[in-house]
């Protein structure tokens, strides 16, 4: 397949295309900067998908699946996925399972409420 050489007549179209791409990137960067600024002003740490995957000891594709199934708290502006660290930690801790010792202590406490001394 032969590659077409670009000439002077192609320049206006190419420049217009580049301007459109730069504007699109500028809008996306503004969005990301606002998200980071909002998070900084509230003291919240924003995590990328890579950081969340590392935090959860999962692959990026697993995290993407969790996002698509709405199993994990996330934010999405355009194509940018973001996570707030405190929300991920809260989400993780909602699935806490008690140890056998803790369950036995709770059971004993419950039974003690019904037994007479």
C-alpha cells in the first residue's frame, strides 16, 4: 500500500484537525484539573484505576469489570475514571467478616441478656 504524500493544499484541513484535537484535549485537561482541585480542597485523595487495582490486589481489567457492574464507587468524566481513596476504603470495610472469637463473644453477650443471674 503506497503512502500518499501530503502537500500544501492539505495544510488547512490538517491544521483544522489539529486545532480540534487540541481543544478536545484542553477540555479533558480542564475536567481533570477541576476534579483534582475539588478533591484537594476537600482533602480527599483521588486514585487512578492503576492505584485502585494495586490497592485491591486485582488486575485493571477486574477493576474495569467492577466499575461496569457498579460494584465499586467511582467517578467518570468523559473517558476518565477516578476513585476517592476514603470511599474505596469504606467500600472495602463494609464486607468485614468477624473472626470466630469475635462471633463467640457476640453470641455469649447475646445469651447473657436472656439468662438470669
